[in-house]
């Protein structure tokens, strides 16, 4: 004798169970989406900072070739340097902003710097600027020393707190 289950199939679950399940799913999606957004935002911010900082170091390497005055022979060097500087001004920390300004002023003492936070401590007279403009090797050595002794350690210290968002560093 077959059983008739049509009555059981016609019973609907209570409305409260449906609301609880829907609310839990919505809450889970919101929490998961928020966490994913936060991690993706932080990682993107880290990558933008890292790329802006490393552009300055890349220019330090690029400017040394084929000789210590190679940067004066590259017509795009100053454009790339100022572009890297303005990227740092947009997203970098204050210490690295100051160092990048200091480095630019070492190479180009008469450059107009648009930076409200950093004011150069030593202002040069016109004669000192003219003399400094003739000494391209000395300016490059100053730029290089600031990069090696001040900028690189500052970048390393700044990026240490961001390393959880670095896919290359997370391996150990």
C-alpha cells in the first residue's frame, strides 16, 4: 500500500526560519566582503607605496650608467625623477617625502618644489647655486649618498609594517 505524502510536501517552513537563514547569509556576506575589501585595499596601498619608493632607487641605479654623470645625458631622467617624487608626495610617509625632496634639491638646487611640509633648512645664494650646478659629479654623489644612507633604511623600516600584504615576502 503506497503512502500519500502530498500533505507533508504542502507544509511550508515557518517564516522565522527563512528570515534567520536569510539574515545569517546576508550578515556573513557583509562581513566576508568587508574583510576582503580591507585586505585588498591595504595590499593595493602597500604595492603603490612600494612601487613609488622603489622608483627612486631604480633612478639612482639608472642615473649611474654609463658613468656618474649619466643622469645628465638622459633627457627623461629629470621627468622620471619628478614623477616618482610626486607619487611619493601623494601616498608616501612624511619622512620619505622629506628625503625625496632633499634628494631632488641635491640634484636640482633651483627646482621648484611643491611641498608644504618640507622646507629646506639651508637656502643657497645664487652664487652657491651656480657653482653647485657646475659640479654634476658632486651633486650626483650627494644624491647617491642620501639614497644609500638615509632613503634605503627609511624605506625598509616603512615597508616592514606592510610586509603581511607582500605576496613575495609572505613565504618567509
